[in-house]
């Protein structure tokens, strides 16, 4: 920690840091905040609350919020409230989201030429700040490598959501063509919907991961005959690897099961074949079923559309 902790001192530090050039950049501000407060690893829930209090901000969990949080400054004193009904991972992200809004508005009060954002830009910037604070780059890279990019294990160890962690993977491995997606089961749609899709810049032009799996579109449905379809139908993870198809990626599709044994979420990770080491440990740990498109679908016996399932297909990156 570089100076006594307080909200006012923090804001002054941000404005003085390289002439305030990072005050309106939520990701760089997150790095400056970590430096100021001495954060080197993902803080626990208790540490998060203590850190906010050390800034002179009143913080407490409340029942009147169904989810999320809010901030306010009655009589000039800042308060952050967060829902008692959310899980710790969500609560922690919410707290840093609200903290960004407090810091952002406080900087605006101190520097009148500062451009104070309004929603939805303010909320989007607050999300980016929260992710930047909760996931220090070096620490996260170490933890991701240690688990084979296992979002389930990382979520347990770091008290972070799968959504936040998937976005972080895209940010911290941006030098490779990486594709990741989360599918959620939606009762209203009767299907799995891709709620989060992450593509690094080098994967922007990729349309198909292999002949059996297109690159997911946000809010898109899982497709019949795809790797996601096989994982959902069979209820076990699938690992696509093909040595005979040039430029074919490695694709790991992992269904998460409820207490009743039914998939409720699916995690898809795709990396270049030469980067298989990134996810190999996870693939071995969860004992994913290896497939390459030359064999029948591993969930064929459970599939209601097996006669029409186009499982045998070529793979590889198809670019336009």
C-alpha cells in the first residue's frame, strides 16, 4: 500500500498517477487500485468487505435487494448495500461494481473537468473494473495453468462466477485464437442458450470450430448434432481432437450436472492443437470422452434424433 487508505486519498492517487491518464479506463484503473491497496491475489469475501470499509465507505448486506447491489451518499457519506440472497461469488463482484461507481463519481467531484459516465456506460465500465480487480493477471495466469483452465475448480478456489472467469480467460490468453462459451438451460426456451461467448482477436473471423461445432453466437441455441448437443444428451464431457485435419483445434465441452443428474450449464473451450497443454490437465481430471468425427456420436443411444444426426464430418477452422 503506497499511502494511507481512504476514498479521498485513493481518488487523489488516481488523479496524480501519470497525470490521471487512467482515471477513466476501468481496466487500468483496476490495476492502479490493486497497486494502491496491495492486492496481489483474488481477495476473499471477508477481505473485500474489509477493504471497502477501510476506504471509509459503509457497507452491509441487505434483504430488501433480490439480487445485485446499490450505492448512495446521504449527507455526504458513501454507502454500499448488496443482496444477502446472492452467492458469495456474485456478492464479491457486485461490491467491486458498486465501488467503481463510488470511485468514479468521487473523482468527478474532485476534478470538475472529469467526464462522469451515465448508464449503461457506467454499469459496463463498473463490470470491467470489478473483473480487473478480482483477477490480478500474474496470479490468475498461474491459477488457470495450475487447473488446466478448469472454471469449476477456479470458481471454488477464488469465489468467482464461471461467467467472470471465462471472460478473464479471453483477456489473459488474448495472444492465441481462443473461443469459450457458457450455455445455460432455459426452461422458457426448452433448450440450452449461449449466454456468454468469448473470442480473442485472433479468433474473430472463425465461424466453425469443426464440422460438428460452429462458433457459438450469444443468445444462440445449441445445435442438433453438435459437440454441445452430444455433451448435453450424454451427460458427460467430450474432447474433440483430430490429427488428420489441418488446423483442427482442440475442443472441450463439459456439462455441469444438477443434484438430480441433469445438465444445467455447459462450458465450451476451444484452443489451437499446439496449445492443448492449456486444458489437458482438466480433460484428464474430468475424463472427457475423446472424439474426432470418425465415430458415431457417443450419445447416440440417448439421442431422439440419432437417425438425422450428422456426426461424421470434417473439422478444422473454417474462415471467411
